[in-house]
C-alpha cells in the first residue's frame, strides 16, 4: 500500500506528538518521504529505524522492564507505519548516512560566519542577534528580564576577527573591541566575558533560497504554555518592518544531531480542510479533533549531521523540500 508523501508526513507528525520516542524513527521516515524517486522505505531503512529505536537508553536499571515495554512499543509502531509505506517494487535506497562529511555539509560549515544568536552568561534569559549589514553589522539585544527593553539596530563594527561594540545605549562603555574565536562559535571581550554562538544548537540565522534578501532568526523562547519553547523571526525582504514572528515547539534536544521542530502559523500556511468522514483505515486512525490552539503546524527537520545525504549539517528541511541553511 503506497501513500502520498503529504499523508506520510501527517502520520509522522501525529506520531511525534503522541510520543517523543518516535523522534528517531520519524527522522528516517521523514527523509524517505523527501527522497526523490523513493516512494517508500527499503529494507535497509527499516532496519536502520529499528536500530535507532533500540539505541534509546535509560540509565536506571530499575526501569529495565519499562525500557523493554517502551522499546517494544516504539518498534511495533515503527513496523506498523513502515508496512504502510514500503514499496515492494522500489530498489533498496542508499543509506542516509554516507559515513563521511557530505559536500553540502562541508559547504555549509565553511560558509558559517560571525553572524548568529549569541548568549551572554550574565543574562541567561536574554539574547544577542548579530547580523551583517552593509560594511559592518547590526545587533538586536535583550537581557531577558521581566519588562526588559529590546534594543534594535545597534551598529557593530567588523574588522576581520575583531568586532567593535558601543554599549552606551544602556549606560555601558563605548569602543569595546571583542575577538571572534577561530571556529566562529564565540566572542570574547576584554573583561573576559564570552558570548556563545548558537548555544542551544538549533538557534541561529538561517537563509531561505526562495528569499535571498530575507532571513529567519530562530531562538529560544519561553511561551505562555510549556509546549512553546522557541520563536522564529521570518523576514522575506531584509527590511525589519516586514518581519513576522512565529512561535514553535521542538522535540527533545537529546536527539540532536537531528530533531523535529514544529512551526506554528508560518506565513503562507492555512488550516487544512478536514474530511467529513474517514475514507480508509489510515484516515480513520488519524481522525480526531485537530488542535490548532497554537496555530497551524508545519513540521521541519533540524540537522547537525555532517554525513547525512538528505538532511545536511546546519539545515531545517520542510515537507515541501524547502531547506533553510544556517549562516
């Protein structure tokens, strides 16, 4: 039985919301839905998803029986869904992981710069977004306190690996020269303080090839409900006035280098039209009151895997094959 990729993605989205342990399996399944020319899982991919499920560990020996139960449940679910999408007429697909860094991942890593979302240890709830602008850069800064002001369009000088800051806007010193680390993952100031870039692993500035002048800033965010844990600034033009902010929720970050991210009310998304009644066993199993309390969800796959041929390093991939690449 073959399913359209859109139906498969819907099934995977439901599974990930039912139980986070399905994260590793749905990563492989999501990839299968995106791979050109592959309409289902090969036996290799099914084996890989079972192996990924079996690698989930619990540290306490007292929970061995619970571990077995959960592992068996996850494997059974994986097997059940796999049976729905296997195409017996499709040759075995190549492994998603090549074992060596892929050319696209290498290019993505090489293109990384000083731009990104930084964390200041003295303001753990805040953020600093530094983005190239003209011959230098601009910074958006928030210390994250209750009622704390967000400062925007703060000029930052860029000279090689040196960045110059003027903190006069908040009563601080002017002409402060900080040094960008060789790996471009931190900025260190004369007083010894260091800002860490993309501390939460997924945060950063991304580019969508469909909007070359725009950007997407993904960062940690504490929402009104526990499910909301990040926010995305979506900008298609490069003009800050055109920015739209979308909240989201991510699966457990323990699964990184890959993790599922759900974006709510991304521009261009609309609430899907639901069938009045189920037409087959799959739609019957999935039919339940849809929850749009947080907005219309769009599933994305975040990856830091260097050897993954479908989800390259530093990307977020969507079901329509749009890929955001971190800079």
